[in-house]
C-alpha cells in the first residue's frame, strides 16, 4: 500500500509541472504595437534559442489594426508620422481631427492663392512696370502700410486679449473674416488709381487692408493655442500632446505653402484678364469662409462661456421646474452646443440684448460700484456680507440687485450686480450666474415693471438664496454628466476681485 502511494506521489510530481507549463504557454508569439500603426512580432518558440539578427530579423509590418484595407509602405508611414499625430487612424477619424485639418488646410490654401492675387495687384499699384515710378515711393508706401499694421495689432491686443479664450471659435472666425476683408481691400486699392479724383485713396485703402490682416494675425495666433490644446486632449488624451499637435500643424501649413507656391505660378500666368481674377477671387473667398465655418463647427469645447452658460442654465431651469427632488436633469452636451453656437458676434449680441432687457447680470463689478449702484449704506452692506461670507465660506461672491446708473432707483433700469472675492474659482462664477438667473426669475415673476420697490427686491433675493442652495448640487451634477467642466468656466466679467486688508 505504501509503495503504491509513493508511486502515485512520484507520478504527480513529474506530470503536474509539465501540465502546468503546457497550460501556461498558450501564446505562440508576442506582438509589440506602435501608436502609428506598426507592429513587431516575436515568436515565442525562439525563447529557448537566441535569434541571430543576421539570420532572422523581427518582422515589422506597418498596418492599422482597425483598418485592414490600408497597408502603407515604410515611406508612406514616415510621411504620415510627419503630418499626423502618433495615434491610430480610427481615433483621428472618430474625434473629427482628420475632417478638421482637411477644412483647415483647404482654407489655408485658398488664402495663399488669394494673397498671390493681392500681391500682384499691390505691385501694380506701387508702380511696378509703370514709367516714372521710383523705388523710393514704393518703399515709403510699404513702410506706412506695415507701420499701420503694427500699431493696429498693439491696440487690438490691449483691447481684446482678455476675451480670446472666452470666445475662441468666434475670434477665430473673426480672424478669417478680417483676412478676407484685408485681401479684398488690397485688390481694390490699385483700381482707384484709374480715377484721378480717387487716386488719393490708394494708400489709405492699402493701410486699412493691412490693419485687417494685422487683426487677423493677433486673433488667429491667440486662438491657435487653445484650439491646439483642444485637439491634443481629444486626440492624444493629455494636454502634454500639444507640442506634437502644434508641430504637425506647422508641417501641414508648410506643405500647403509649397502647394500654394506651385499653384500660384499657374494662377499668376492665368489671371491676366481682370474678369478671370475677380471670378477666381470670389470663388476662393467663398471656399475660405465655408471651410472655416465647417471646420469650427467640428470643435466641441467643454467649458462654459457666456453663450454656452446661458444655454445650459436656461435648459436647466426649464427642465427642473422647481422640482428639487431630481438628482439631475439633461442639458445640452458640448457636441450639441457646438452645432447651435453662433460663430459671429452680432447674433450673440442681439440675443443677449433681448434676454437682458430686464434685469441684466453684471459680473465681476468692483465693490465701490456694487455699493454705489445697490443704493445701500456701504458700512452696513459690507458688514452684513462679510458676516455672511464667514458663515458660508463656500460662497465667494456678493450678489445684490441694483441699478445700471447712479441716481434714484425709479429713474434707472435695474440690474443684478455680482462682485467676486479674490479666492473665487471658475465654479463660483458659474454658481453666481445661476444665482443671478434665479434672482431675475424671481423679480420677473413678482413684478411686471422693470422698476420694483425695496420690499420686492429683498423678497426676490431671499427666494433666490434658498433656491440656489437646493439647485446648485443638481446643476453641478447635470452639467458634469453632460461633459462640461465647471472648473474651466469663462464668463464675461468686468475683471474686479475683492481683497480684504
């Protein structure tokens, strides 16, 4: 009996390791995949025998694992890595990046071709090929033109630099429209020389055209970084990929510049007739505007600016409808908002004017303005709000109903004033805007007139104060579920913050 048991133990000791080894080695090869579509295969059968690099090399086949139809060669693979971020084609397609760069390069090419037409017309205007023209006069024209562009870029930067991020897509389209206007003025300018009474307008038109192009350069440069950051996060998954996206974008523009030079030679020899030049210019301008519009509609920014904030808040208040028992409500996500967001400033300004006819919300006012327009004693007003802030440190803003100009309440249109403390965050700005909308709704429901008495104002403020405490957690969860990031909120403010010393 003992001998049989010993024999069984020996058999198990011999066969179990072999069985375990056979079960563990279930794979025949190891595949190392690269983000650009390449992969290398190492057969596991060669683990016991060293592989000689001279006799058997590891295979490297360039293939997109999700698209079996396309098998690029090594050269094509290198070209692709020069112009596209290191990622799979499926991700580049699904994110909309390929469609975006297609539209972006089309508009860039159209601008290059139109610039050739403009340069040709400018040279004709300064006297190239005309008897009696001197190099000095042409040089002075260019100096004045470039100087006007430099001054305009500095003034525009000081005026609009703070608002570029809030309205990235609108400023980008503004830049595209400005370059169209600038090129148009440069093409029109030489035509006035044919009329003696209008010849003095040549240089002003030339300067104005360069001013428009300078505004384009400032706006496009400021918005380019934000757009590249957006695609870096969406395509590469992290903001650290912005350097690669920016480098590939530069390579794409270099390629389009080279193609533009080749086509420019053909265009310059073909557009000798003015009618051909005008027809080609109009067609290229239309292509430029349509390509920019379609490309910008593909960008789905995930932060709330003024327009997107108003859209989301209005949807939230309409759907929650005073029911604070809801955990969350559905609001528009970034993709849906992108399709509806206007790319021109004028439609937004008209919409905001209609919406803020009664009780507009003024964000980020100074405390001096808050006290002055609220029509309350400054000492008691400051003391009451400081006590309230100490009791509720999470509210880093002061909100009060006031009027839009100093004077009596009965003679001025009333508004909602919001002042932020120095430690307020972007989420606090979103909360303050929601709070202001609640106050406006309470004032509108309690009075049909744009001017209300003190008692009505205090009642509306108290009602909104109670509502914001219940609705803010629901709003925060709703917008986060929709894909918005409240910590990146960019609302329009007057720029003041309250510091206590």
